[in-house]
C-alpha cells in the first residue's frame, strides 16, 4: 500500500478550507457532512487548533505557499488536484451509516473511485447500517457468549461470511442477531489447514485459500513464501516460520508451503 487508510473523527472540530468556487465548495460540504466546523481563514484555523486543512485556490503558487505554511504548523494538508502536495487524499464515500466504505486511488483518478463506489452502491443493501447498529447494541451479549477474543472473531466470521446467518449482503439479516446469539454452538476445536502454494502471486490463491487466510488466527509459513501472499492474512494474525518449535497455536491455523521444483 502507498497510503494508510484512516477514518478521522472531526465532529465539532475546526477544519481549514481555503479557496473559493467549484473546487473548494465540495470540500466544505464534506467537512460539514462529517460534523466538522469549516474555518476559511488560515491564521484563524491555526489559532483554533485545526488538525486538517484543504487548500483549493485557483492560483497554483498560492496553493503551494499555503500548503507549506500549514504543513510547517503541523497540519495534514490536502491540495485539490495536486496529489504531489497532499498529505492525504479524500476517497469516494459510500454511506450506510454507521458503515462507511471509502474507495481511494491515491489521487490517481477520482473518476475511477467514483465509478467503483457506484458499483458497490448496488451491491450493499440499505439495511447494512442497521446490522452494524444491532451488532453494536449486542456487543456485551456477544462478549458474554464468546469470552475469548479468538472464539468471538471466529463466530462473527462464520455468521457474517457468505451464506452466514448475518450475511451483510442479505436484506433483513439485522433481524437475525438475537436468533444467532441464542442458537446452540458445537464445542470449539482447533482447525489446521495446510496449503501448497504454486506461485508467489496472491491472485493464484483459490477462493477457499483466500477466505481462510483472511480469517486465520495464526499463519505458519516457510521462509520462501512471498510477502504478497502473507499480506493477505489479517494484520493481527500471529506470524510464525516453519519449522516451528513448541505446541501448535490455538484457533484457526493456516500453514503455507511452497511447491518444490
């Protein structure tokens, strides 16, 4: 990744937006939509402790000058249509409050990000935010039902996966949260899956391999397994190297080996 995607809380906070016209107005609307307070004067924004700034002057030299001043003051800066001057870029946003899906291209093409977002709009049902709200309201009950984080994660992965009881792409799944929690559960046993990789390209992974790799609590790999493959695992999954010493990790374990030539 060339950028780290983050969701920044700005509700009630000052955000500097410099410039007028068709480039600046969308940024003002975006800040206000996220609950931020737009400040249109640079020094006033600095005095009020702003952390973010958008620069949208028609004059390129003015954009560069203000961007340097703001960055020297410690702010993160976005200069409209000047990705080389940006500390961050704004994605195309799909809103299913409280679920937000952000599609970014690192400033390469806002049009591409928009078209991807429009395609996703058709895929994600309108009730998606309601499912998130129900899961949030049930968080204490979920923790009580699955005290161990690894068990909780696996149960949610199963329920929210394709065809699961809480499949987020199925209309009405938010009404199943209580029934899901109330069902009987089999005793948990450790799961170990071993994959023989035929190439270093993650696109050659099967759908099942990709799914299990993304769900694994621990990934045990030979030293020759490529970083591109390992990056398909969860960021918080334990990473171990074959051969391992000691007991096998608990939970869902994926072992990755490369094909011998």
